[in-house]
C-alpha cells in the first residue's frame, strides 16, 4: 500500500490554519457566544411583553414602543444572531418581535421608518424569503417615507418636532436603504429617485470642506435654501458628533451599492478619511464628539464605532485604493469592541451586548450606557466579518 506522503500533524496543521483564517477565531467565537447568551437573557426578560429593549434607565431595562426610532433594532439583532448561530429559537423570537411592528405600515410621523422597518422586516425578508405579510408592510412604509419628500428642499423631512422650519439630519441617510430596496422590488423608480435626490441635496449642504458633517440642516420650504447648519446631539454647531460621521459614511456606502455612482463612492471615501484621521483614541472607539471638551475623560460612543466598522467592511469591497486600510481599521474596531473593555460579561448589562455608548449627551440622556443600535451594528459587523472570511 502506498504511504500517505503527508504526516497527520501536517494535515491537522493545515486544517487548523484554514479555520484560523476564517472567522472561527477565539475572540470571534467568544463574541458570538456572548451575544447569543445576552440576547437569550433579554428574550427571557421580555416574556410576553410587547416592547423593545432600548437601553438602561434608572437601573432598569428601558423599553420603548413601536413608534420609537429604535424599535427595529432589537428584532434586527435577533435576526443577526439567528444568522450567526443558525439557532431556530432566535428565528422564532425574531419573527415574533418583527411582527409586533406591523402597524408601522400606517405611520408617517418620522423619517426613521427606514431604520424601524428595514432593520427588522428587511432582515426577515432577506433571511426567510418572506411571506405574504412582509412585503406589503415594507412597500407601504416606503410610500410613507417618500410622502415626507419636499420638492422645494429636495429632501425628506426628518423630524416633526422642534423650532426648525424643515429639519433634515445626517442620520436620514440611513433611511434610504429601504427606498432602494422598494424600487428594486417593485420596479418602480420613484423610491430610488427620492433617495438619490435626498442624497444629492445632503451632499451639497451637510458637509464641510473636510467632509465632516453637520447634524441638522434647516431648510426654507419656499426657496429650498439652507437656513441654518448646526447640531442637536453634538457638542457644538461646528463640532464633530461621532455618530453623525458614522451615519454619513454608512449612508453613502449604501448609495454607492445601489447606484454605482462614483460621486457616492468618493463621498464615502472622503468621510472615511475624515473619521480615520480624526478619531484620536488608541482603540479607535471614538469619544461621543471628536472635540468634546473633557477629552480624555469624555464618554465614548461604541455605537458610532460599530456603525463605522460595518460600513468600512462594505466599503473595503468597493475601494480600489484603500480596501486594505478600511478592512484593517474595521477589524481593529471589531476586535476592540469584542474585548472585555466593551463586550459585556455574560449575565450583566441587562442582556445588552456592548457597553459604553452615548445617545444624547446634551440632553443628559443615555450617557456611557448600552444601547440597542450599538448591538445591532456590532452584530452586523460580526456577520460581515464572517461572510468576508468564508468567501
Ligand atoms: N438617529 C438618532 C441618533 O443617532 O441618536
């Protein structure tokens, strides 16, 4: 009999190296296991309650109702953990919590409909192929979102509260993904057309020369001019609110995905450069505002890091010059978020996965705390990392 020329140790080593180069690294596996345990804990805590874990308030779990802008993130996290683990328990729970959002299809009171419906129903559709109840909710929501578009301003209105005449915030770039999907699904270009107009207007008014972004632009609904540029959640009108920079990066990356228009790729790459040049922390998890006055004691925002991480994994696929730099930066964020400095201990943190996000510091709200959207974009990053390594 011919002898095997390769000793068993060599074959085992090859196998081991192969799995090391995939996402089966100990830190990655620990992150998925921790996320799985934490979300199981939140599901048990929820029982039959209809609500959505958002953050921690006064040492209790803060739940919100379906009309809160973050309502899609908990169901969305359950879809991602189902995808990462293959565990049907999560699939059933994800479907249950997504179903609770059904009446959002009749809601027109915010631009955040994209977050609320695409992160929940959008993931359900992607992972299950959908049933007859899902698509009508998503299409009707897209119709409601474009009903907030104004021809004079060429933007979708963000908020219905406050003193502004017609406020549009950089976060609104995140709601366009639903519109791109709606045009692709229905073959009706009207949704994509609104998304493109909104993205173009935002590119014109929301960014400074260095491609940092303002948070809120107020528009005149007669002339369409920008009346004021400033912030709501950042430190000052001319500062760099960390999550806003991340929303812009993610938003223009999505615009490029769906249009292949080079100006969106350039916008995303210019924003990426601004972020990478200006996040001055050793671990790349930004302070809540890049120029917060109390740096280095200022609170961090893990959510901004998670959004940036997920966006850079995608952008690394499109960039001809900086793919490796984006990938390495994103991988460093992901490893650092998965370290004990940011990743919760199992059983702690009211079932949230990450610690140290900041929601709205000027309003003294959600400072240095877990928040559901940090968990959502962290899980999305883990999923993108895993996909990257299995290709
Ligand atoms: N979209 C609101 C926020 O980022 O806090």
